[in-house]
C-alpha cells in the first residue's frame, strides 16, 4: 500500500494543468455481468419503499408512469446503497416501461452508482476552482486516510473514492462530497477529521469548514455593508402622496 501511495504522490506532482486524463473505460455506458451484479442479483423493494413509490406513481396519469423513473432509481439506490441491474429490471417492471429507458437514465446521470461504492462514497471535486485551491492534495489525503485509491473500495467496504467534476460549490472550493453531504472550504486537517469521524460511526458537521456561514467572501463582506433602505426608496414624491380629491368611484 505504501508503494501505491508513493506513486500517487509522484503523479500528483507531475500533473500537467494543460492536459486531462483519457477515458479508457467503457464502464459509463456498458454493463458486464459479474458475480455481484447480474440479472439474478437479489433485489426487492422493501414494503415501506414500495408504498412510497406507489404513491409517487399515482401522481401521474395512466401511461405516464415513466415520469417517476428518477424517483424510483433514487429510492432503489438509497435502499441498498447502489443500483444493480436487477434493480433496474424491477423498476422497469413496476413502471411498465422498456428496460432500455432505465439503462439510459442510469448511464447518463452520474449520481446513479452502478457498482458498490462503499458505505461512504467520498467524491473529490477536481475541476479548476477546486484544483487551484489544492484539490490534488485533498485527493491524496483522502486516499491515504481511507486506505483506498481512486475508483476502488477499501478492503473493509467502508469507503469508496471517486474524482468528480464541479459539484456546484465553486465559491467554497475545495469541496468533497460524502454521500449527500457537502464539506466545503476543506483543509488537509479537515479531511483527516472527516474520515476519522466517519470511521468511528459518526456524521461530521457538513457545510463550510472555514468559519463562514454560506458563500460570503471569506475575507468579509465587501457590499451591503449598511442596512437596506426602507419601502418607497427612490420613488418620486408624487407617487407617495395620496390624491386630495379622488373623485367618485366608477360605476361597476
């Protein structure tokens, strides 16, 4: 493992900002049956989730059940943590749609985990704002703390590490996402604390970890430094003064 981590460190140092890695995998759009992921992989919606999904389907008219596809995929994935192909087939059956419609959705949207990504899926953003704020170092620390390299799952099944593109929190870079929780303005120490906290069975406090409340300037406010003006500000005086002789009301 130490040899692997040393290779990771060297690759981070040699990274060229003008290039991007090549896509050498067909995983994004092709399914290959495996021991853990095949049409015979056991999957059934729990009673509670089936009731919830049925209620969602009833929101749409007959013949338009496909509109509940994204909700069905999300419910299935949250139930077991990922989306095997057997779950896709069950969804197609419940919604009375071709299986291809489910495959299309699951291969297009990256939030669909088509293989097990650990109990905690740690996603490190490496897009330009995060990269400029040290995402390479953040990724290195994530891999070291989880004992897991990018694209794999740790031996204990606790962590899965992925690199992702733009999580929509660029102002708060660098950002890592664990399952549904965003951790923003993270430092190396923050990442170490987050991973250790998860390993101990706790959920760390999410959001900006730099002390700011949301996405305000980290050096303090530069605008809106005074209380906003009250109602009527900037309106000409004639519009503020009620007429002295409003006249008779118009007949209905």
